[in-house]
C-alpha cells in the first residue's frame, strides 16, 4: 500500500573529485581526530564522549559514509552497541534519529542551539547513527552515478563495509553485543544488512560481528501488505471516503509501494486531498504550519514523545537550519569540497507511512508460530502498547505514537412528585437554581432543574436541568442532550464533563465554568432518561426492570410535551436533539416519535429541525464488525482474537451478547490491558477501583487533564446541599446517585458508524473532505441525502470531553445549517477577523416534515 511522503526536497547531485581517507594506523589517534568536544549552541555538559566523521567504503568510487557515535552515559565499556538507520529511502539518521528521536542532542526552535533529550537511547547503550546510502545527509560519493544507482543491495554491502572499517577505528567494540534498529524504509535496510552480516560471519568465523538481533519501527516490508494496511488504516481512522478506499484497493493491489503506477498514484493523491492538511506520520498531532501551510515539506516535521519542551511539529525545519551552520559542520568534521552542498534531512523524493495494519499483514504472511500471546505492556502503570512473541520475532506497538515512535439500586416506594401549580412562571421560579454549592463565580444565564411526571399511574418522573443561552436566550434554539449507556446520566456526563457550563473540580465539592459550553450558542436541556437513571425515578419498581427503547421514547416525548407547558416560551422554538453512544437508539427513536406526533397534531407541533449523535450505537452487526476491526487496526488485540470475535459475535446483540461472544469480548479487553477503551490514547483513571469498567469511562481535557472526573461527579451529585439546590426529590429510602445505573455500555468507533451508514445506501450529495478550525484539520465530513457524517479528529468516545472546542464548532455549524469549514474558508476566516459568509444552500436543515430516516442532520 502506498503512501508517499508529504515532502519533496531538492536533490543536489554532487560531483567531487577528491576523497577523505585516513592513513593514520593508530585507532586511538583516529578516534581523537573524530571526537566532538562540544556542539555549537550546547549550553550544558554531558557525561559521555561522542565522535563524528567519515568512513570510506569504496576507494575506487570515493564513497564515504558519515557516522555519529554517542557513547553510553554510564559504563560504556559494558554496554551494547546499537546502530540506527533512517528510512526514506534517502532520509538522514542524523536529521531524524539523532536530532528528533532517540539521540541525546535535539535541536531547539531557534535552529542555533540544542537541548538534552532525557529519553535518549544512549542512557542504556552506545548509539551509532549512520547516514546511508551515499548521498544521504553528510554522506557522499565522488562518482555522481553512484547517487543515481543507489539500491538496497549496494546499501547493505556499503553498510557492512562501513561496519568492518569502523570497527578497525573503534576496536574496543569488536565482539561487543551488537543490535541494529531503524524505522520506515529501514524495514528493507535493517534486515538486509542483518542478512549480510550473517553471511559475512559464516565466511569469517574467527572475527564475526556479534549481531544479537534487530528491530524496526513502522517498517516498510512488502508492497501488498503495506498497500492493504495503509488504506485500511486511513479508512478505519475516518480520513478517506468509502469510494477512495474501495478504488485504492482495486488500483494499488499489486503496485510497488515506492514506484506506484500512474493510476494508483492518482488515487493516492485523492486520498491525501480527502485527508486534508494533517501530518500522515502522526495523524492526531498538528502539522507544521510555518512557511506555507500547504507545503509538503512543512508537513513532515514533528517531534512526538519529547516531554519537557513544548510540542513542536516543525522540528525538521530547525534541524535543517542547524546542520547547515558552518560551525556545526566544522564541529562534526564534515568534509567540504569546493562545490556548495546543502545538508538536507531527506535527499530522496519518497517516503512511506506504515501503520500498524501494514505491519500486521506482513507478519501474518510469514506464518510464524506464536510463542507468547498478545498482551498489553506497561510503563508507570499505564498501557505503553501491545506485544506478541513469534518464533524468532517479537512484535511491539507503542500506544499513541506516530510514524516516529520516539518522537442501579432498588427504587421502590409509592411516592410521586406532582405539580399542581397552573402558572408556568411560578413553576419556573420553583425550579430556578440561584447558585450551586461550590460555585465561586457569577454566570450570565439562568438555569433550572427539577422533575416532570410522565406517568401519574406508575409515578414515573424524569429529572431535567435547563441552562439558558448566555446571550439573548429568547432568540436561540433549544437543544436537548441525551446520554447513552443504556442507563447513563446526562447530568453526570453531558452537563458535568462534556457540553454543559458547570464541570466538577477534583475536590468533588466545587465547580468551574466550561468555556466551551454549548449554552454559548443555544439553550441547553439535559434529561436523565429512562426512569431509574440519575435522579429520575419511578414509584413502581418493575418499571426499572422493564425499561426499553420503546417506552423510553414514549416517556421522553411525554416529558417534552409536559415540559413545554411549564416553559411555554420555548413552544415553536427551533428544536434539536443531540446525544452520544446508546443515544444512537434514543435520539432517532424520539425523533421518530415527534414526527409521528406532529402528523397528528399539526396545529401544535414540536418544531424539530434535526438531530445529531456522537459515536452512535445503531445496529448490532455494524457495531460489532466495526468495533473489532477498530481494535485490531489500532493494534490492541491479537489476530486470533480478531478472527474469533468476528466468528462468534457476527449476529449477536451488542447489549446482550451470547456467552461465547461475551467470553471473546472479555479476552479482547484482557489483551487491550488497562486502557480506557473510550479514549485509547489517554490514560485511564488509576484510583482504587481501577478494574471497575464504569470507572474507565471518564476524562476531561480543557482543565488540567483528569481521567477520574466521573468519580468527582459522583461525590458532588451525592452531596445533600447539591441535591437540595437542584430540587432533587428525596423519599424516606436512602438513594445514592450514580453516573450509570445499568451494567453495560458500548464503545462505538468510527468504523462501526461507517458500516452503519453504508448499510443505508444513501446517495452522496457532498464528497468526503477534511474540515478545518484554526488552520488545523478538525476532522472529516461527507454529506448524504438527509444525513451529514462528521468526525472529530483525535476525540474519544465522548467527543466534547476530549475535543471541547471542536465539538462547539461542530454545534455552531450544525445549528446554522452550514457545512464544516473547508481549508479555504478557514484561511478566509482568519484573514477577515473571524467572519465567514454563509453558503448559498442550507436546504438540508428543512427536515421536520420528513420521515424518521431523514428527520435530521445526523452528525457523528
């Protein structure tokens, strides 16, 4: 599968008629000549020696390869030697491996100085970087044709010759444990060099190179697996359209990864256009936006993994500046001819992005016996990734890394809350919340909380919380939020963690104001439904046992009709329904109930304009195959579990699976390890209830990150003073508030949603494309007849929790009936002080009269 580099750098052919040779026979003297006392811009002292220079690999052609050795920090004489090879083909190990990833010296933003990488691999080994083949980085050849005829075979031969000559210069490393590491196209370089060493050792048993093993990150291996894996990953991550995914698999099936056909190449271009301005080497981090946002060169630079410096996606540009400084090249003993020669990070015009799917396909093709099963591995109590052992090979993934890895209760009782007050204004005043306990700030909006009875006979009453819009609530639409589960509270999640204005602090006693609350653009109504969820209740215990989608929809409709009588100012107001997860059932079924009600009550209809659902659970088949595929594509479960899950859960219910399906799901979660399945790249809550699945549900990004926010909400909403402020009904029976009163929930990845939408076979009205916010890709979108599909890049199951700003942008566009901003609109927005002219067509918001399947803009 072919994904080309997003940068094309000018290649400079070098014709030099002299060569660097070393005639000094004393290795110690040679080492001293190569030693680097200090780097320009190095303001700190290091506890290790490092050396840089050239080793000639062909006297005849004048080919010399550049190296940089950093000895181990502690006791280098006892530590192994690790050789790092860059990919490309044609990318510098110095530019990436040393200066961005595993080396001790990383380049600062100024392009003039360096800082010490605390995670350098020379903390555990002697680290040798090699620019190979000739023409890459500082390596060169005096024979221009060498540059034109570089290939894997000669690269391996030259690298072996380099090692043999280098070990003569550094004889203290002869016989030392030796390992080879690299990334990307080094999936060719590393094993081919290893093979060359093994063959050399067989022919030279008296002086072998003590090769112990090799490892390659995101390795390009074989064309078929790489093509198939990359396109599947792009589609599963929600970055390309169904049409492009299908066409790519057809046109690139047997193509070369590095030199694809014109047809395959054109299809890859379409894929990149759909992906938008993102860095394909790290899809959830921002691309470099310096010196031209659309430049391919600017999309390559980033550093992932360095904590301590502020994140900088343009690190490759800083390295380019630094390694072209004359004083830096002098310090590193770079050879200068009379020909001007600019150092470049990559001297070729291709590279490949290799996701975990490609690697898995390649490994599977080897048909190796498994010696240790798939499992999660840990660091500091967090899942670091996943691993599986094969005979002669160990596969390890690093969670969340880009291409450069281094870089409820018994609710019995016979009491009911009823409202006999006929005056709506008086009823509203009774429900108004003057102030919340632990609220140390003033707000510019009114909010109300209380109960609406939906069944007098059973004594069922649903709890609501309304927060009016901050500005001009009389003109703003009304948005209803429903949470999923089934059985999870809209107050506990929607209000207190996601889209509401009041979020709970870590102390569980106070609240803070969410700057991305949806009540900045709409009146926001949260409903705990069905009875038994959150503060909602029934006086008939059997109601709790017999809750179902049908009655939930009927009760929610009855709630709305009764609630509008209490708040008549919202009658006729534009009305939208939103939610997430199992609300993929609640929201469309309530919408269908409203449409049917409106047909029979044309004089007093509910002015439903549309609905949207995030990570919606829709149908069992799509949710199962999409969920398991997402787990496998993300590298979290084993091949065996993926295959077995598809066999055993093919026709199963997502909420009530069979025993066999349930067992394989348990195995999958065991393999995934202690991660939050609702947000796989963020840490889970590690408090005392670590293994409780309900407690792996929650995060908040926007304040300082806190994966245990659900626990704080549980404390807060059980405080008597909070319940009194919210007018919570208390019976004589002790009743504890819980975020979720059910025992199940569902994780719905983008793959499941795509399968569900495809099953509808809706005509496409606007093609797949990226949408933007602040010049960055916010996600991807496609318009269908009666439905708009929108993804939010990098968000977990609770989109507003992990990406609150982008979720608010989505809501604004949704309510305005405007498509998500294109790249050009995003740029115009910035240039015109934040104003975008609305598009000419907004007809897709006219939906209240349509049948259920088309009742709104369904946005994921």
